């Protein structure tokens, strides 16, 4: 490591490391992206639950196809099962965090 001080080092031409960068609000950034729409949390969560269910169905179908001797590789069955398991674990963690947040809101004094 060299002994070059970080303060005053030029990051980009005309931009010192001590200068602050002005960032636009998030709404402005997402409004500029074509095809983005605002979606409420309930519909987002419903879509996520449906996709987790679909991954579970795909994993189950792949396992049944392998057991029935159909032309499917074992690694494809394992990958489908792991994807389904990871998605389900994520869904459980989201549920747990939502329940913790709800419990914290209930405990807050008025």
C-alpha cells in the first residue's frame, strides 16, 4: 500500500473526493425508466407467493418425472428442488420480518 492521502485525490476530472454528489430523488429515477409502474406492496407480495408456488410445482413435477423414468437429468431435478427451497426460505423470512414489524407497531405507545 502506498502512502497517498485520499483527501484531495481526484476521482474524476473536476471532481474532488471532498465534494458532495447531488443525487436526484428515487421517484425521479424510477419515473425515467421506461416500463416501470408503481406497484403496491400487496400485489408485489401476491406475485411473489405465486412464483414461489410455481417453483414448488416445477420441482415436484421434475421429481415425479425422474421417478417415473422420464428423460430428465438428476442435476436438473436437484436444481429445481434447491430453487424451490431457497425461494420458500426467502418467503418465510419475509413473513417473519413482517410479523416482527407488526408486533413492534402493536407495542408502540400512542
